[in-house]
């Protein structure tokens, strides 16, 4: 397995000018150097996370609330581990056990979280825009852990870090995102992130799962997977997000696999060293075959999870610098 250094010769603005945002709600609107700064900062945490003692005291005494109104395994765990490794007190709120089930409005929940004096709030919600609504009501930084089909910024950042470490500079790479683009916040955030960093992004899906908005997103759309794969450096597969579908978007999972499933045979259309990615959870045998997902040389899927912790540590660190009074960030 090769690993290319991510240290870029890029000169970053000083202090808070390097990332002058209060929240991380999405990738849209971020400047390339802001994204690269987050990735550069994440590198130090990748190194720490490989050690046997993984404790840093940077967020000592701070409280991070993970408010998850939608199911999650890796994102919730990853944010929890990130906060704990940096010394913060991390509290998880699961909507299923919260007053949301008793009819409390999102704004009342936000006001409640705010009164508890959190230093950062991480939110996942099924509605696009819900995270912004909460961010407008609280005094601390808010990190979007996925809102509806809108954005999932830390996923795009961890994907970019994974690609950068494996392939070097992202600029000029051909990256194909295939699957349920229509319902995917991962696709949207990745499109913003990778195009901002200069990649050529292709998206591929059945016509029923290709959103119209793609015309404005600086990507090339395909409905034929073999055509999309030709010359690809990276192949990112997406799950069919049936929880966000009303009605049938595909004839059957079997037919979908036949046309859009990543098999060993089909992968031959991409570059011989093309990297395989998937944000998880995977539906093996539907969008991706196990033979491909578990290929230790080509698949970066477990590395994506590893990079997720480092990226979230960097985001928590950077966004709390102002409240911690870090020099240059007040
Ligand atoms: C993604 C999500 O929740 O949007 N998963 C994740 O965060 N790792 C993708 C998905 O659910 O398919």
C-alpha cells in the first residue's frame, strides 16, 4: 500500500484567516486553501492516532454535544472518539431517547442544548437545512454531521484526505462518483470539495437518480458506468439511500447491480491503479462486490474510516480556537 505525503507547499493565511468560519455547515463556499488547511491540520492527528497512547489535552474542560436525530454508526463514533482523544467531555444525544419524540420543536431543542453551555455541537438530521437552523440559535460552533440530502462536510474532507495520501495532489485527478447521487449528501459535499480542489469529477447513476442541479455543479454526468470508469483515478461508490426515496427509483437491486454494481470485471475499465472508495454503510452485492471492497491493494474503505477521526479532531480543534483564546484566533 503506498502512502503519499500530503504536506503541500501551499502558503496558508495566518491565524483565523486560514479558516475564518464560525461553523462547518457545508463545503459549498469554502476556498481551496481553507479546505487544504483543514487537511493539513488533520495530518498531525493521523500520526497521533497511530500511536498506542492517543491522548491530547487540547480540548481539556470543553463539552462537545453530539446531537444525532438520524441513525449513524461511523460518524457518531468517529466524532465521539475525536472529542475524547482531545480531552473534551463528549455527550451523545440520540433523538430516539430525547424529547424530540415528545414533540419538542427543533428550535426548542437547540435552545436547550445552548443553555447547557456546550463548546461545540455536532448535529445529524434527516432534514436538509436543519443544521443551519440550529446554528443560528446557539452561541457555539456547530458541525454538520449530515443533514438530509444536503451536505456531509466532514465525510468529504476525510475522503479528500484519503485520496491525497494515496494519490498526492487532487488537482487533475479524474474521480468518478457512482450510485444514488440524487439522495446523497456525500456526493454533494464531495462534488463541492473535489471540484474546488481542481479534480475532474464524473457522476454516474441511472437517469432517475441523477439530479437536475448537476448542470450547475461543474461535473460530467454519465448513465453508462463503463464509460464513466474509463480513465478514472478514483471510483467512489454510493449506497442506494432507500430511506430518502419515495417510490421506486430502480427496477430491482439485481438489475441495479448488473448495470451499476462495481465488480472486479467492471473495474478493469478504470485506470489499473484506481482507488476504490465507499463512505459506508455498504450494501455488498448491490452497489459493490465484496471482492472489490475487500481488495487490500485497491480499496481505501477502511482508511476512510481512519481518516475520519483525524479530520474530525482537526475540525473540533480549529472551530474552538476562538473560544479557547488561541493566539491569532480571537
Ligand atoms: C453516509 C451518510 O450518512 O450520509 N454515511 C456516512 O456518514 N458514513 C452515506 C450513507 O448513509 O449511505
